[in-house]
C-alpha cells in the first residue's frame, strides 16, 4: 500500500491515546511485528538502546500495578494529598495498568553508548539514549495503530523504576 504524503500525515494524526481496553489477548505474532517496527526507529550512534519488556500475563501486570501503586501512594502522601485523593489517584492509575491485554515496558540502557568521562558528555550520552528510546516508543504506538490496536503511552514506570525493575526482574542497567 502506498500513501501520499498528505494521506500519511492524516493517518498519523488519526492516532489517539486509548485508556480503556477490552480483554481480548493480542496475538504474539502481532506483538512481535509491532516490536520489530519499534526497533526500526532511529537511534543516536545507531546504539539501539531500547529494550522492550512485554507483560501479557494478567497476574504479572496486577503485581506490577500493585508495586507501582505502593510507590505512587508514598509520593502522593509526601506531596500532602489527603488519603481520599491519594487513593482515588492511585486507584485510577492502577486500573489502567491492570486492564489492558498487554503492557510493553520501554527500557533504555547505556550499555552500547560511547564510554566518556563523567560530566557533560556522559549526560549527553544518557540524553541521547532517552531520545532514542522515545523515538522507538513513538514508532511502537504508530505500529499498534497500524495494526488496529488501541494504545497509550503511560509514564508511571518512570516514577517507580525500582519497583518495575524488581517486579519484572530486569537488569540493573535498564
């Protein structure tokens, strides 16, 4: 299928963030195809620093949601929110992660980055890794859209990296 530039732009603009999911499983070959498209994203120095963790088992998604909720709850209490507001916000966040048929956690690593002395250049390498992972995330969302799937970028794992790392048993440099 060939799209005109205008048709491609219109299709890209038709992607929406979906936050309510049905419980139909996403077939593994379709998930693999989406990840393949995400992995074709450009990256700084061609390091391809992204790592994708697919969490499709409902028990594992629920365990991850519970661990992240614990950290979110602590953060919100430290912000001075009332118990009622804390539980409302935590419940809403946990519900999103626990109801989709699959979650793809985007991770980044600087393992393939240039080894530079600390300071400004080391920070630049980290920033390039984050930009590269973000580009892969954007392509992942577009690939899901192309496959007719609803998807949404959720930033909760950024606020609870230790909980995510421990729950999913991820390497420490992810």
